[in-house]
């Protein structure tokens, strides 16, 4: 008897697509800062690449990618701490993303195929 096929929840697909879009658009947007040799530009670009990577591998069902996505958003919570309204917005995004990626249906998607 074969095991049931894994089905990616729509919410996981949406989160993955958003991460890829944010990563690519953010990389393009901040690229001019990299060319202008701003001190923090390389770190910003690395975070944008990590977002795109997380999104891509979430679509492929890589468990580590969902944790990367959650950590990426948690980093944004930390770096936006004293800023209003960025801090509460980032907190809300983190809660929603973690809820989506850690639900049982998502867990089935991220479980290795038998």
C-alpha cells in the first residue's frame, strides 16, 4: 500500500511566494546601496537572498526552509524593536507566518516523503 501524496497547503504556497517576491524585490531595490558601498548594504543583500532561498525551498518542502523563514522574520522583529509602527507590524507578521508554517497541515508538507 503506498503512502498518500503530500499536498502543499495553499497558505504555505502564499507564504513561500511572498518570501521569494520580498527577497527578489528587496535585492533589486537595495542593490544601488551595494554599488554605492554603503556599510550595511552587503548584510541587507544577504538577508534578501536568504528570504528568496527560504521561499524557494519552502515550495520544495524543505523543513529547514520554514525555520529559516521564521528566523528571517524574527530578525526583522529584533531590528525593528524601538520603531513604531514597524515593530508591532513585524510582530504580527511573525505570528501569522509561524502559525501558517507550524500548523499540522504544513507539518505534513515538510515531512520527508516515505
